[in-house]
């Protein structure tokens, strides 16, 4: 049987990915409608990562209620891990530079931890 904390964490990750899907759809619409340059799209994708993990960390902190910053960090790290695995599966391996990968890891983990602290 799955523990209560594990179920809460999985539920939070599902909510976080739904938020990401909605925000990325809005970003895609903005790209289509306003013909945004690539630099603004990259900034928008980073903002989606940060906002999604921040909200996910906040939800995890509210639902688990103990060591909130650690659970927020866990949400950020799990969000990044799944994002990284999906990217590797799609591209057939690691293609981005290490600096970019570490930057996204930092954004996801720190914003998840901040969300946990804010809860």
C-alpha cells in the first residue's frame, strides 16, 4: 500500500504538471498570436518552470505540513527529474549543455523549496 505522504507528493506533481501544461499552452498561443522572438520564449519557458515548481512546493508544504521546505525541494527535484527523463527520451540522449541542465535544476529545486517555505 502506498503511504499517505507518497500519495500527496504524487498528487502534487500531477497538479504541477497540469499547471505547466496550461501555462505552456498560453505561451504557445502568445507565440502564435504575437510572433514573439526566441529570447522571450526562452524566458517564458523558464518562468513556467519557476512558477509551476513554486506552486507545487506551496501545495506540498500545505498538504504535508512538516519540513515544508524539504517537501518543496522534493517536488522541484522530482519535477526536474521527470522533465529531464522526458527530454532524454525525446532527443535520444543528453544534447543540452551541462550549464543549461544545471540552471534548470537550480530553478526547479529552489523555486520548489521557496514554495514550501511560503506555505
